[in-house]
C-alpha cells in the first residue's frame, strides 16, 4: 500500500545537501520524485543537483514524522580553472572559466524546429549553443560572425554587445544597443544561460564587477607582483594573472608588469596547471576594440576591462563595442 505523505518542513539547504522531511501517516513504501529546480532554484550559489531525475526512497513499515530524504548537492566543476583569486577585502574568492565564452547561433535548422540548436535558460529554452573556448587563448578571429552576426550563422562568435545574453529580445547576434541594466543578473551571460561545457545549467557562472576586478588587480596581497603582459608561442599576446596561492613551476619564467615574457605552449600548460589565468589581447583587428586595434575589452557587470599587450584600464564602454566575456564562479 502506498503511504500517505505530507511535507513536515521546508527544505533545508546547505553547501553539501538538501533535506526533505516527510510525515508518513500510514505504513507502506514511499516513492519521492522531485524536479531539481523545485528543490533548489539555480542561482548565484553555483550548485547543481547530482543524478537529476526521479529520486526513490523506500520506507517499509514506517510511520511518523522521522522519514528523511536527503539529496546530495555537488559543486559545479566542469570548465572551472584551479586557481583561486581574492576579489574583496573580506577574502571572497572566485575561480575563472577555462576559456572565453563562445556562441553558435545555428546548425542550418531554424529554431525551434526539431534538430536545431538550442540551450536551456532560466525560463525555458532558446536558440543557439553557449560554450567556453577549449583553451584560455582560444579565439574565433575575424570571422563574419564577430563583425556582422546573424541568427542563421553556422560559425562560432566570441564578441558580444553589452547584455546580449538572449534575455528578453536581446539575442547574442543582435546589433541593437541595450539600455544598461544590472537587474537580477538577467543580462549576465552566466546567470542567465546554460553553458554546454560549463555545467550546462543556468546560474553557475557570473561576471566580475568593476570593484572585484580592481581589487584582484591592485588590492589583494602582493597584487602588483601577480600579473604580467606576456606572449604564448611568440605570437599570442595577453595578460597573465596569478592566483592567491602560487608556486612557480620548475623551468618556467616569471617577471611581473610589462615583461613581454614568452612562454612555449609546454611552459604555459605548466603555468595553467598551477592556477594562472590568461586573457588574450591584440588579436582581432578593429571590429570590437578601441582606437588602433591594439586593445580588447572584457565585460564586467558595470564597466569593461580594457586589456592591451602593455596595460589594463577600466573603461565605460558598454554598448558601443563588441567585447569578450570571461566568466567566474564563486568559491564556497
């Protein structure tokens, strides 16, 4: 006989589990099935339930209000780099995504027809696929998708106008400006969208704020010694940032500031494994960038970090320029 079940308490949430307590008013076996989002709405906390689907707990010959079903929660680790970076004076830390954000609008089949590309959002599904670049220095280059994006394009893009996450009518391929807004993260790519190789759930990632970026670059302990303008393979310029806890790998050079140190691919792999972050610069030409094409932008929640081969500046560009997106997740 199926037991009668009534919830005895509101679900309790911790960093490791979600527990539901049920009152069993008759003897028998209880089958519990709960959708993931019903238990723990995906949000800034950066967690996703393991074993999504139906959860079954058999409770034989039990009656009373002591029947507890626990759902284990695991931290999203897909696409997360190992280094941890302080972003405020209270000691809050973040970890960076494995590469810049990229978007593929179409595979030749128009959304929402069967077989088209689509991804999950906080409110359902939308056209296109989001993913992180395979490497921190991965970039799409001067493809038409970056300069003249289209909803039918079948090549990847990695340059976006401010807030063009797909929320509301602002598709990633839209060319219209969006009024600046920072409400509830809807215009934050990580908060709003599922990223295919980054946990594939909305709410696992977010942008850094201007204050967080500034603290990481100049406010945390030994900040000035933890970044340098470097090259990889003598051809890829960018900004390398070291995590809070750092040990230089054997055989790898390091000189902070405008060192222009060159790293072979093998040396860079060692630096990355030790926690270093690399933000590519000087790559595209002039589609998305300022002035003479020697700078590239990375969106923050409320400004842009302007990264060249020799300096970093905070800029007020939000709408006018196409920019990179490098997301972070909070360290619990």
